[in-house]
């Protein structure tokens, strides 16, 4: 039997600020717990060394304004690179599954990055997914976001991608950052039904979440038949998390991962550094490695404390049924959208970067394609933290784009070079893996 | 004058060393059934060469503990484990008489669950009823709070005074509960036999009218006194490779990146020296299937040596066994040594014999003798080179937990290969040439192991853990615990001073204070502890050691 790959990268020398939840201490007690348990010595586990992701790996996914180097520091490249190490080990058959226990986290980072949102600058899972598609030809991907906060970054990135099934369950956006992730958010016109949100009431317990796993998420995975399943593994649904209000347990997390059986899990949030993380991480490692976790529990865990209310169970059941229908009817909805839309669908979007107080304004243009999910153009403007203002135009051709979308997208880039109304132009052709930045004022193009 | 004796699995080597020169050497087959007599025979053959001059120090390495562990013939010992809530109990398959009990401490040293008095009483009664006279106790996070282990220790002392007990918090201050439990168990089960052996050796030395310092070689390439050894006898395992590696280092220049390649009869041991310091196994010495907290060199053993015999069954094979000595030393079959002897024209032993036996095999294979030699030499070199390179990669791929460790990714840049062992002269220069580095061979290479034992200094590593919000510190080895005078304001510098002071105290106690000034820090970690949104204190982890090295009397060998 192949081992489970673990890449533990606690970034003991990185913090957003000394007292911020994302500080050096965050994985200290997790380190103490997993080292003291000796679980890394077991033959079921293989521990890996991190590496730096390349600038191209980031630019393949994000439009970092003005450049990748300006938006990140080395810690981000190590964190993203660690996910890539796990992806390589998995694809090369060295391990049966993988868990990247890494920080900084990533799931609030969106396609365009002007700064840090929700403790995230770049999206580790999505960078990994585009790397997997580029290097190994992976097509269909399922991401299950188990963080207590809505994975709005990952959702935005794959909003128009019909080959990525993004499922997020989280504490209801009316009660928690980032205030999104409602049942009506189902994906763009050509990818409707491959974004699924399950906003849960505060105090939802193991029973409620595991019901959604069994009755909705597993059947969806079964039906969608992804090439790979990723767990965007936040740990802040835990009952002791200081930034959220749920009632999930370490054993619940272990059970969830055992049932979900993700190929690769990547750590996201989770800020109960002393009373949850050491035990939740142990639970995840044990579940993924197939080690019996019935002896695992938090010191203060008392199962009788957390009973799902019949009312909440009713709410979850209703929502599960509703989302199953949205998913099942997605092809009809998409066909309908194709018929009734013009050549492009255009929409505005305002994005707030809570960590750095940046307000970004976007105009999005999606090509309504008859053959694929369409390519996307994003016009974005923001005053960054430095006070500098950027007005940029970004063209993203997805990995599974058809030839026509690819040609039109590339032509649009050339066209914009002639029209020049922006500071910077970006081309991201994921089919050809051709990544370019055009500096309008200097009239120079950089090919990454 | 110095004496070093390395008791190996097959042979025991001894040297008498004085002012840069080896005065006498002795080699004897090891009698596994009676290590003491082998050791004393070698000693008695060396002593006449001293001509009555004072022997300042005698150091020996021994396989006593290795043998006890391999054959399971140590004292019957019960292991009581307090594993808390985590891995299932069947993950801890350390020994036959194992008992699990309730009682849990967390990583900050908080007691989460007290002992179940009745459960412990029952376990102790069962141990006593089975006639077991020795107990090892290991609780998870006992390195952060030893109260549960101490309680069991007191209970035993009160109710069963004839049962001896070892507790894990005194053995190691490091994290990793299974390794700490195994190390405590191995210590407990070997201590009785070891103390008897030590007493007999001590007596034999006294009977010979010697007042030399008596030291034992440890797996970490250092020594400890006979007295200290009785506290942690299992640190004497794997001292053979440690002796060879330190011997190789003693003969060559320090502060280089080296491979020590010890080529024996049928196995070759590879060890790495990084900037003059030997590389340790990152998970500690592995005894059977169990990792431990015993510091041991990272040694990669390849089943290939000078006596490995050559065969042909459709292709040329270098076997992992021997059929006797090399042909050039009168053996009946051609060996690796013979092939190098002919190919490189080395003139080892009776070279004609090498050529003759190789010719016989070459005829069977239907090839020229020169082609046979070329193939054998290639196989041997490639196998050794790939094993060496695998060790480099393993070292480079050790997990890293800080950004700067990943950004400044380490790469092993080899300077030289040090050859040790009888067949090294033939093989090592070729391996070095293939890797495009220098080879280092010395006339004393064949007895480098015993020389290494004779001249290495004592080692000691002390680890301090401080938790200022909890007003707590612990020091290992020895299981020292205490509370801090200072609350909240402590800085890393003070923690380092504290660790240095404990090292000094232990050096004094172990009669090695002359080395205390050569200590160095190998671990310095500090974390802010945040409660709510403000800092409530710090956690420090500091490690300070007297690293492996050589006694001040040793100034190198005269060539």
C-alpha cells in the first residue's frame, strides 16, 4: 500500500503581523502534537520537503497587479510550491493521497490580485489545479471547500469553468466574512450548477455537515466523475475557533475526510491554534492514511454538548434537495443561457480587500461560446495599499478553451495593444501556457 | 598514552597511541559470548608496548547492548504507556509486556486527565504477580509535565520497593512519544546487564594496576564515562560506524564536506561529514523496527565489499556474500578486490592469483579477462556512487519548516572521499575519480576505527524548553523541571544563558568541564504566545551541545 504524502510547512518565520491570527505560532502546537504522536515515523506516512513555486505557476492563474513579484513574498511561493510538491508526488504515483499542511493560506484570493484579502494573496489550490492541467493534462476537477468561510476566491476563479465542480459549505454569509456563498450563487451562464454553496447556520454540528457530505457532496462527486478531488481544508468549523461560530469536532473532520477521500487536501484557515488545530490536523492525517481515529478527541470534547437541532436538520435537508436539483438541471440551464445570451455577457463587480482596505472595481466580459466555457476579459481598477492607482485589462483563456475562444482572446489582446486605454494589459493563454504583460506607457511586452 | 578498542561484530581492533603515532595494533576475532574476555585480551596484548608508561585514557566501543537488543535477552521489563487520545494503541508495538493507562498531558503541560488510581494499582499488581522486576513508564508530553510519570514512580516505590523504574521524562526532553517510550524501555531492559559488565571491566582495569580514565564510545561519535554510561547504556549501540567515521575524520582534514567510505568484507558503510561535522540520522537510531531518541550517525550500508564474490549466470554478477578471502590472499574464488587488483594493476597480495581466478571466470563467461574486470569495476563503482548520491538527496530533502530554509536550499557539495577499511585502497580512489573529487587514504586507514575510539572527546547535548506564561521550564536529559523567577519579560538571550548554565553543571557532574567552553547552540527557537489579541509571553526551545570532536591531546597523526 502506498503511503500518504505529508508536507508540513508551518512557516515559523512568517506572519501578517505579530498578533494577527496568521502568525508564527499558528501551527506550533500542531507541530508539537504531530511530532509527539510520532505519526510521521509510521510507514503509512511519507514526509516531503517544500519548494518554491515559479513565478509562471502564479501568473498562469492570477493577474497580479502590477506583477507577481509585487504582490507576494517568498513565503507565498513556498506555500504554493508545497502544494505543487504534493501534486507531483501524487501524479507520479509515489503516494496514495496527500495533505499539504501549509501557510500562508489562499482560498480568498481571486483571479485579479491587488493585495491581501482574507489573509490570502495567492490561491494555493487553484495554482495547483492549473499546474496539474498544464503538466499532467488533468481536465475535470472537484474542489470541496471545508473552511468555515466561504471560499469566494476559488469560486470566482472557477465561476465560468464547467469542468471544475466547486462545492463550499460554510457558516452563513449573513453572519460571517466574506458575506457571500448563498444558495443562489451557482456559477456563470456557461458553468451554471458547477458552483454549489451550502450556507450553514451557526452552531451546525458533525451530524449536519456529515449529512450534507453523504446526501449531496458524495453523490455529486459520483456523478461529476472528476479526474481529481481536492479538499480546500480549512479547520475553522471547529467549535473552539475564535473567528467563527460552528460546532464541528476533530473526529468530525476526520470522518469527513475519510468519507470524502480527497486525493489532495490543502490547509486553509483555522485559528484555534491551541484547542483545535493540533487535533484536527492529527485527525486529517489519520483519516487520509487509513489509521483508526476512534481514539482521537480534543481534551475538552464532550459529544453530548453538541446535538443537531431538528429544525436545523430540516433546513439542511431542504437545502441539499434544492442544490441537488440545481446541479442535476445544470445542462438544461446552460443550454438555455447559450440560446438567450448574445456574443458576450458583461457584468460589474466590486471587490473589497479586508486585510488591506482596497476597493477594486471590475467589468467582466465573458464570451458566450457554443463549444466551451468561453474566455474572459476583466477590466480592473484599484488604489493599492501603496497609494498607487492601476487600471488594467486582463484576458484569460481557460485550459479547456476551444480553438475559437483561444484565437479571439489572443486577437483581443493585440487589439487592446493598439487601443491602449490602460496602464497594463495581460494575456493568460492557459492552452498554450503563454503568459504576457504589456506595459502600455513604456510600450514594452514581457513574456513570462 | 591512549588506548582505543573497537569491539566489532566480527573483529576487535585495538590501538596504542602516543604523540601522533600508533605504537601498537591488535586485531582479534570477537567472541560474541564473551565480549569482556575479547576486550581484555586485546588490552593485554597492547599493554606491553606501553612499557610501563602512564595510560591516560582507555576508550572502548562494544556490541553488548546491540546483541542484547537483537536477541531480546535483556531483563524482562514492563512498559506502562499513557498515550492519551490520538493514535490507536496498536500503533505502539514496542515490547511484549506493555500496559496502557489513562492520564493525559497536553503540549503546554496542562494535565487534561488524571491517573485512574485503580487502573494503575491493577496494572502494578499484574506486573508484580508476573515476577517482573523492572518497569519503564512513558507518558505523552511527559517532557512538558512529568507529574503523571512521577506519580507512578512514587506508587511503585511505596508498594513494590523491589521493582526498579525508569521514566521517560528523565531520558529525553525531545518531542516524539513513541521514540521516547522505546528509548526508555531499551534503557531499562539493558541496564542490569550493562552495569554488571561495567563493574567487571572496572575491576579488571584496577587489577591491572591502571588508573586510566575509562570511557565508552556512543552512537553519536562521542564518549561518556563508565559511570555515566549506566544511566543510558543503550547509547552505546552503533558505536562501530561511529568509531570508523570519527577515525576517518581524525586522519583527514576537518572542515570539509566528506564521504567516509568504510569498505569491509561484504558490506560498505557510507557516512557523511558536513563541514567537519558528522551527519546524524534525522529520526534517531533505529533499533529493530523502532525509532529512538538515541543520536546516531546516518549510515547507509551497502551489501558490497572487498570479499564480495563474483559470478556469471548469463551476465556478470557481484554477489552480496563471500565465499572466502580474495584470490590474491589465497582464496579459491575471484572477488571484487581481485578485479580492482588486476584492472588497476595494484599489486595487492599475490596478483598472479587474482589474474588466474579471474581468467577462469572470464572463460566461463566467454569474454576477455580485461572485459570482466572492466564490468566488475563498473558495477561496484556505480552501486557505491548511487548509494552515496542517494544520501546527498536524502539530506537535501529533509523537511524544512521555515521560509529561509527553503529559499536557501542546501545542496551537498562533496570535497573528498575518505577511505577506511582493508579494501579501501583498491576501491575508494576509483569511486572518487568517478565523482570527480579527491580521495583520502592513510596508512592508518585499516585501524581508523580503533584510532577513532582512542581520540574522540566526550559529547553532551542539553535541550531547554521554556514556557513563560506557564512559568515553566524543563531540561533534558535528566528530567530537570522548575519554575521561572521572571514572568513575561524573558528574552532568547536569557534562555540561552540558562541552557549554557545547565550544560556546564552537567559537564561538571560528568567530569568533562574542560570541554564546556567548546559548546555551541544547535537550536534556537522562540514563539510569541498570543492570548486574545495581545502577547502573554514566549515559548523558547534551545539546544546546546558539545559536538563530536577530539580530545585536546590529539593534534593529528604524523604521516
